[in-house]
């Protein structure tokens, strides 16, 4: 059965009550309620092929979580069509639920006072996983996530990173071909984030899982996904490769310098936009097409101990996409 994801003109509008301030406003809202439409998602269209890992990016309130909830059948759309793993999510029933996993970084399914394996056993029963398959899959997940020392501890005694690893294990015991991951590294330290990323890459490599990933940590996206969807104010702004996005939006490059004695900020400013200067380190921003020639002039004119040419940080590129759209090229 197909394990891809298709959304066509997907839309969701919420009708919310309007209330004026004060006691009078509260009374009027009770007697003569007024409503307004909030368009959370507006005609979003994309397709994710089986086995792809795709980043789903947008600022808070952009429509990411609403889209995920429609793709997983938790919300009915106002308009449009969705197909996930060959099912319409909100009519797919148990057969559909066995094909997906939804992991929310700010929600947990683990029982606070019980060891994680109790939740694992519960999920085994819910998804009707045969005992032999359960033991095999649990052993694989424990090895990949390095969970052997935490299975018997109450969840309340685990660190945030250990709990997140256990959440992933619980969600994947039925081996779903499609994973929806909403901020899976939220609040984790650098070491735990790297462990989660490494696990997701290894799991996808082993089982060919399709992954739709939302995260505010761009390291998650750059480490796992070569393609991104960018949504803002409910509309899809971009669907394509990260490299192509950088080339489209970031029409500048950064020249990072380690300077020798005698180099000044005033002298550097003649070569481009000086973004930072803390001797001996400095950063210049120049048009992409002029980066090589400007570097050569810098080396000829100033005492430079080291020089490197870099693209803008991906966080800056995404921020510009959120703010200006993908057609903008101003620095």
C-alpha cells in the first residue's frame, strides 16, 4: 500500500466569537453573539513521496499544527482533499491509524508514575502487535535510542531527553510507514537533539519511512530534510529544496575574516556591508556574484590571516522567507 501524502487545496476555517471588552461586551456576546472567520489554512497543495523526509516550516500561528491535525484525521478540513497512505484520514479508521504515528514535542503519552515499558505494552495491545514482533521491534528501538537503562525507571525520574526517546519508541512500536513529528526536539539539550536526529535518520534508512517534520530548530531540518514546505498565514509560500531556497532568497554571501595588525573597520566597510567587527574577527556581507572578486581584493589590500566565504545562516534565510516571501532578495 502507498505510503505517500497528498494534499490538494486543503483549507481550514474556524468560526470564533467576537467579544468586546468590559462587562457590557460580555453581556452583548451572550445576548447577541457575533462571529468572525479565522482562516488557519488556505488552499494548501503538496505531495510527499514514499520515503521522503520533508521539513514543514512556519512561524507560530502559521497553520502548521492545523495542517498536521488534518493530515492525521484529528480535524476535518473546511475544503480540499487529503490522502495519506492511501486513506482519507478522518474516515480511515483503525487501518489508517496503524499506518501513521504522530509525535508532539509538547505532549506525552507516557504514564508519569510508571516505567516506559508499561506504555509500550499498552501500545502493543492497542495496535495488536504480536508478541514476537513486539519483542523484536522493542529490541531494535532500545538499541537505536540507547534506552536499556531507563526501561524500568518511573517516567518521572527520566530526563526530558530520555522521555522524548521513550515517546518515539512508544509511537513506533507498530512500525508505521508515515511519521508526523511536531517539534520532536523541543526543549532538549544539544546532545539529546543530536541523538534524536541520528535515530530518525537511521530509522528512515532501515524502514523507508515517510516523515513530515516541523521544528523551530533549523539543525533538525538541515540534518534530516533536503526539501522544505514553508507556510505563513495559512498559505504555502514555498515547496522545494533548501539549496534552491538559499539561492533564491539569499542574494548575498558572508565573508568571514581573521585580520592581521593594521586592519580597521573603516577599511573593511569599503568592501561591503560590515555585519560585525571584533578584532581580529570580522564579517562582511556582499552580493553573491561578487564574493570571489571581493575576497581577492581583500587579500590584496589588507592584512588577512584567514578568510572563508559562507552562505547566510539558514535561520536568516528562513526568517526572510517568513517576513518577505520567497521572491524577496533584499539583504
